[in-house]
C-alpha cells in the first residue's frame, strides 16, 4: 500500500460539517459591505515578490521570514500573497481605478505566511479586506470602524471585542518619535528580549507590540507617540473620536498600538478579544496614504482593514451566536423502482418553484427504514415519500422530521403550499 498523502502543516481542510458556519459568516459579511456601497474586487493569489518588499517593508518579519517565495520557470521571483492591501493597490494602479477617483472596495480569500501554526493562526488563512481610496478625512476612517462594529452586532460578538485606536501621525512626526524611542530603548537594552533587540535595529516602533510581561513596566514608561503628533494629525484623531462618540462606539486609546506593516500612517485600529488566547486581534487596519504612490501610482489617500476568518469562526463556535442552516431542507425518498423517475421529476419541479430551498433526492436504493434514517441524518425538516400507491394516485406523503406532527398525503398543489410555508419560516 502506498503512503497516504496528508495536507501541509498549517494548511487545513474545511470539512462539510464546518463549512456551513463559514458560509453563514461569509454571507453576513457580503450583505454588510454591500449595505455600505462597497464593491468586490478579486486579485490573484500569486504576485511579484517586489510588490510585498516595497509595500510591507524588507525588514519586517513577514518579508524576512514568513513569505512563500519561489522562482518560476522564467526566473521571476513570485510570492503567495501574505496580505491583500498591496495586491488591491497594485490592481487599482494597474487598471486606472485610483487617481482622482473615490473607490470603496472589498475582497475575500486565502493568504499565506510561513509561521508556526497555532490556534486561529495558520499558514494558509483567510481574510476579508475592505479598502477605501481617494478620501483623506476622518469621516471614512470612522465609517470603516462603524462598519466593523455593525458586523460584530450582526454576529452576536459585540460583548467579546474591544476597540483600540491610535494615530501614527505624519511621517515627519513619526521619525521624530522613532528617534526618541530608539534612544530610550537603547538605554534599557538589557531589559529587552531577543526579538525586541532585533526589532530595535530595524523597526523600533514594533517593540511596543511586545506581549512579554517582563518588559511591560519598562515599555509603559517609554515616550508616548502622542507627544510628537503634528497639529494636523492631532486634529484628525480628535475628529475621528468625535464621530465614534456620536454613534456610541466605545474605544480605548492605546498609545502602544503601532501595527506591524511599514505603510501605515495616522489612524490605526484593532478589535481585540481575550477569548482566543495569545492571538487576540480579530480585525485590524488603518490609514496608508503613501502606499499608492510608493507602488507607482499618483498620491492617493487610502484607509482599510482586514479580518481573519479563522479567528471569527473560532469565536462563533465558542459563542454559538450565528445560526447555521442545515444543509438540506427537503429529502425525497422513493420506494420501489416505479417511484424513482417520479421522485426525480418532483425534485426538479420543487427546485424550479422554490430555488432557495435545498432539496436532496435519495440515491442508491435501500429499504424504507434506511431511507428515512438518511432523511433524518440530512437535517431536513420535511421528507417527501413516493411509493407505488402515491405514483398511481398522483399524491405525495409528507413526513415532518422536526415537528411532532402527523404525516399526511397531499396532492401537488397542497405539497407546494406546504413547501412555500417551509420557505417562509426559514426566511423569518
């Protein structure tokens, strides 16, 4: 017997008993972004490596250690996308969507990072990203945050999530802060862990992201970025807070929130939870006004966010707050050879009349008891039974699988009425 091939570590199958929750989550997200007027964009999974080096930053963990990069047969360096914003900007530049225009876009799909798999964090993971271009004010920043808050409410997760916000200010203000922070951290280098020492040389603001409790007190005494804000950035942040206050969104101003990618400026935010252990960030984003120009386009203000679907699914499994529909609504059982063709015909007629209901026809034969067990296992609310007597009489026997209700034999008109009632109950 040949050796069984298994999935690559950290790249997981989503099995049929799990996919229903994914589909329900994705449907809520699709309805939400559409309600705010955002349009879907779909980008390739593979991009030129240079795209991510120029956008994310060559000295970031993602580029240095986590990207899946390879040379193709033409000798070009290609990379499986580790995040979606750079791809979205590349597509916008390439197709002339951005300059002197306003675009509200969203996307959904797999991303890839070679890191140690852990709860809610995998090598192939799935993200939803939302990006807005051509709008430089705090109003669009607020819209994105309000949108995410509405999503948590729709999913029943609001009580489990906390919003943290900050401003990275302008490039000049951040450079001044970086110099002051570097001086402070160098003076306390003996207290830094190995990872922070490495970041000190490449991206000292990332040291503020450290979750090492041994460094917490030292970092709490570090210079604060808000002390270096320019007036325009301060005004932008104040206006954002006013908008969040106006719609009743509670937030924490986290001065140590800096985000891990080089392209952010001004507004940054994260939604965090304590229900996922160390991997507590569920959704994160911010403003990246310089990225479009950095990737070859004309200067265009931009802001966006991304959320990891695996982490949301884990939270939904824990809270059971999202109703997951059964995969089948109606199961059709045929008793005897003479009923098989009529069963096929009624299945197709039902799909014509009620296309939103899921109809499964029994295949493979078997006795009455076996077929009813299959019907019950399918999760269907209603079984339609066709035997020789029903075929001759032009009737259908209905068995209610989820209600304490006597089965009944009906004609086609009554059958369709019962099925339409089932559809109405599902929609409610």
